[in-house]
């Protein structure tokens, strides 16, 4: 039998719980540290009590939340490597040889398709890396514990690709670095899910948590905007664009919200899922044709290769 629960089965379980035991999961006592952690994650991410109980009873930490941890380790490793090579850890992006790296996105090298994804392994400096790592671990790991690596990895990668494609359309002369597109996709999906299910979310201090998350996002976004318009260390090429953040937010409040709202349900059966997937694919196809034809049609003067 499939372990995917239909809405009617969920309703039957919920009615049975009401008849047999009205005590909420939050009122359980005598729990171990790991059990309290799982309960905390359930209340942080799931709006319905039946989903929380189901998750609490079925979660085995096998597999562990490996995706967000692995991607964070790789990002930190690349940053440390670049720091040693460039002999600079703060504002690495101002180093004259920074843009020579084959991972970041550069408008002159937009035909190299891997750069639309691998730019996440390059960060502007330790302040950029630090904010992204903290946010994606604090938000991404609990979400992956609940929704799994496949769903959260999809949202993260979709946000990363949408971020670089958005830059290639809206800020055509700028390079792109950092994992902010994926991070903002996860955070915006999580915050939108909380807002849409405000009465059902029982996490403690949820208003304060949202305020802190928004302040951190605003600070990181403000830093990116400031850096973009700061006089470049290697004119005429500008500093990295901030538009990737907006691309990640767009993915988070569309695809991300659908994924987080449908815990343990088949996304293939959700009409809204297919609508947002179609919208995302149309955007990707439009961006591909834009990159092929628009740069020459607009006769845009791109910055020289580093």
C-alpha cells in the first residue's frame, strides 16, 4: 500500500484522534532531547496538528538532512580555497583576479551553461557567505527534515537558476555570485507558508521570528544593492548584481509555497503545482531565447572579459 495519504484518510485519522485522544503534541511530557527537537521542527514548519503527529511518529532521521549540510560545506570549502588563492577573505569580489574564476556567472560567458548554477560556490566575501550559510542552515535544515532532500533541493536549485536567469534579463551587464537565489527561495516559501497558515502555526514567538528573518533578508539584500552600485574595483565591469535575490523570492512564493503546503501528498495531483511549474518553465525558455537573441538585438555593450 502507498504511504501517501489521501485527504479522506487524513480526515479519518483526525477524527479518530479527536475521539481517542484530544491532547496536542505540544502537551506531551517526558520527551527526550531528540524527541523535543523533532516536535519543535514539526511546530516550526507544519500548520496542522494531524501532520505534526504524523511527522513526529514517522520521522527516523534516515536519511538525515544531507542536502543543505552538503551544499553548505561545499560553499564554505570553495570560499576558503579562494581566500587562500586570492589572499583575501573580506570583499573578495574587489580582488582584480576574482572574476577569472570559471564558476561565477559573467555576461560575456553566458553561453557556458554551468555558470547559471555554479555561481553559488562563489561569494563576495565572508560577510556574504556568513549570512547565506546562517540563513540556509537555520531555515533549510528544518524544512529538509520535514519535506525531504528532493523537495527542498528542488526549491533551492530552482531559486538558484531563476536568480541567474533574472540577472541575465534585468541586469544584463553584471556578473552574479553567491547562493542568495536559493536561500531566498527557501526563506520566502517558509515565511509565505506561515502567513497563509497563520492561525494553524503554533511555533513560539512566530511574529518575532518572522521579523528577525525579514531583518536579516533586508540587511543582506541592502548589502547586495550597495555593493552593486559601489564603484567597481575593475572598471568597466560592475560588481555582482542583486537581482538574483528577487528571482529566488519569485520561486519561493510560487513553487516553494505549493511544496511546503502539501506535506506528504503527491504534488502530481495538485493542479496549482502544474500551473506554477508551467510558469517556471515558460520563464526559463523565455530567458534562454532572451540570452540568445536580445543581447545582439539591443546592441548592448558588455564589460570585457576579466
